[in-house]
């Protein structure tokens, strides 16, 4: 089909796990969209799945819309105008879709959704809109999707005056704080994470492969991965909670920013004030890196967590919205 010069719309190519050339084009597209919008258009887990095929077969579908001659291959005189990625299957399919800034308002998003409807159908599908743009809301409405979840991004911004670190975290009696030790703490952390997020399908289902993929990322730093533990009379240690922090490096004129990446407390440790202590410990660590801002994600309906973060000085910054087909 025609390219930009002729006004035609891109021609979609369906694929499973992307080959190296397509993966390169997707990462280039993601960078362009992030620079334009200020938001990452694909979630971290989706990017991990694209780079390393997920363990479950047939749980990854990529629909790529290229602009240029159909006889040309990916990265061969063709522009990747947009991509749709579906992770999971059955009732657990999640869609993320991104269109290159130069190809917006040309029907690329609708073209990809139509192709997805042909390939898998749209029933029982959930879709993330990162930043919840007006275009995403309009596309969702066009296909009968409604908002079902709102994930807030909150931010703590320092002014030009020196910031006084928060006081030392107050830990419950018998609980100590230490940092993650690679090669030793993977299994205990996975157990604690599964218990802390048993109600949260995305985080609670983290596997060893998922953890190792993040540990292999350039940003991983065990010094910012805090574990709260308790040791019994026999010397056996039990992890009760954790706070994994992250620092997003400076890029394309945007300053580095810290993140309250994951905070979790096991059911056995609920009500001990451990969540606040872990959160404070992580923020102190990020503040010591002289970052201008610290951000986090939290479900808008998690009133207790939102209240805690507001008390610590965080304010609502932006939101991601999940859509699903309207009932009936």
C-alpha cells in the first residue's frame, strides 16, 4: 500500500515473537513515542516479553504496521508506523498499542485493531493506555471499550533548596532491614512477592525468569533493593516485606528520576507499619542520589496507599487507564 508521499495508509504485518529487525524497529518507535509524549508507550513487562519470548507458547502476538512497498522487508526503506502487542491468552490477554508521532491521525491505530479483531477477536481483551491520551480514549469508545482501572503516577519533586532526608524508618521490634543479595535472595523474594501480591495478578505472578530479566537490566542496583526480615530462634530468616527502588537514567534532555518501583508486605506482617518504614527507607536512598524527582505507580482506588504517599509529599502527576469491552 502507499506510503506517506501518496497519502496511503500503512500495511499491517502479523507476527508472533518479533525477529531482530522488527524488535529494533519497535524499540526505535517506542523511543520516538516516549520523546514526543513524555510517557513510556509500552509497559516494562511487555518490553521484556518482546526481547525474550514468554515461557507460555502462543502468549505473544505482535501486529506491526509498516509504511512502504509490500515487497520490502522490515528496516528496508520502510517506516514502522505503529505496533500492537498482545500478551497472554484466554481471559488474560492484554493489549498495548503505539503509533509513531509522524503517523498519528491517519487511521493506523484503527487499522491495527481491525487486524487484531480478525486474528484473535476483541472479546475478553484488556487494553492499557499509558497517559490516557484523547486519541486512545476515542479509539476505545469506537470499539466499545470502557475504562475499568486507573493507575495513577504520583511524583515527589524537590525545589532548588536542599531537601532534608526523611527520618530513619521506624521498624517493628525484631525486624531488620538489609539489601538484596543476588544469587541468594531470588527464591525468598519470589515467595514473599507472591504472598504480598496474591490479589494482584500482574505483580504476584512474577517468575524467576521475570526477576532475572530485570536484574540483567542496566538500571538494576541491589543497593536500592531493600528487604525487611525477621529471624527465628533457630536462625531461619523470613522475609516480611521489601522495597525495590529504580533510577531511570537521564536521556534526551530529561533528567534522571527515581522510582518507588515495588513495595510489598506479606500478609503475616500486615498492620505492623512495615509498609511505611520500607517506603521511607527507599525514598531516603533515592534522595541520597540527589535526584530532582521521585515517582511511583499506585491504583487510584487504593485509598490507604494514596493517603500514605500524599503524606510523604507525593502528588498526582498522570494516569494510565485500562480499558475492556463494555458489559453486554
